[in-house]
C-alpha cells in the first residue's frame, strides 16, 4: 500500500458522506440500526481498500458502490422467493395484449395519498418495494428515489436501454398491484 | 397498434424521454379508448408521488453518532 494514500482523512469522510450513505441504506433497508451498521462497515471497508481506490471515481461514488454490495448481501440473506409475476398481468386478445380481468388498474392509488401521514402506509410502501426482485429493486430505487440518469444506471448494471425500461415497467406494475392489494385489502 | 402492455410501458417511458411522434400519437389514441390504461397512468403518477414523499432522504445521523463512527475508524 502506498503511504500517501493512507493520509486521506477518514474523519472527513464521516462528516462529508455519512448522512448521504445513511439515507441511501435506510431507504433500501428500512432499518435504522442496520443502516448505521452498514455505513460504519462501509467506511471500514473503504479504509481497508484504500489501496484499491483508483482515484478515477469520486470517493462518494466509490463508497456508495461498497455500500451497495453490502445492501445486496442483506437482501440476499432475507430473500424469500420473489417471483416476477409479470407474465400474468396481460393476456393476448384480438387487440394485442390487454389487461387481465383481475389485474385491471382501478385508478385508486391516488386515494392513498390522503393517508400519507399514516405510518401504516409507509410500511405498506416499504413492504411493496422490498417485495420486488433484487434486480428490479436496485434499478427502481436508483431511478425513482435517487433520480439517477438512465444511461448511468444502464452502464452500472450492464443492461441495455430497452432492458432498463422493461425493468421500470415491470417494477411499476408489481408495485401498483402490491399497493392496491395491501391498502385496499382485495 | 398500441396494446395495453405497450401503452403501460410508454406511460413510464414518456416521463423521462421524448417519445417519437408515432408513439405519442398511438398512445394518445389508445388512452382515448382504454379506461384501464387511463387508470394505470393515474396510479403510476400517484405511486411516483408516494415514493417521493416516503423516501425523502432527509434522515440525519447525530453528531454523537458520527463521532462514534470516527472513533471506531481510528481504532483501526
Ligand atoms: Zn389499454
């Protein structure tokens, strides 16, 4: 390890990046203690891996990539079977693929917004996001929560643009249905 | 012809990219005849809004927690 690199001030890291990393982890795990632990672990891994840090990306980006891997590990541990139910939303008819009878959107989700202050709603939303398959979840969160550039997300996940849109589309369908089912109990 | 599956995809896509003219036109036409997809679009927008509200990224660690982190890092 080159000595000069270890002189990076890690306490500065905490001041600069801890809140960002904490929010990043919290939004993906919905567990404060776990999020804190992972942020700490990320800084430790960052220090230890300092010699691998090429300096061609921003420190923040680099730390986020470490944190992301840790979050995915947690997801994998928790993963109960998550299936992509996409194929069952539509069926082929004379006019192409139409909504299946029991999956037709009812346009009721906006009614939920009024219950926003309700803690149960937050739990429902977190639960539905957690229920997405891993790959959808990372892409969906990057786009919807972090509002990252689509091209950047494609590069990071090594997917094509059309693949990206299909993932967003499927994640959204699943989210919609999950919210409707959870909130309106049907 | 744009069917419901394609329409739902375009509804997502058009929030972020400019659709080619024929898609805009096809989607408009489909929406004018399909209530389910109009509902879908409303739901989709509502979800975007809900997510923005829930995930506001405004949580902060206290100074004390940050100090603890720094100490743990310096132990190493
Ligand atoms: Zn339709």
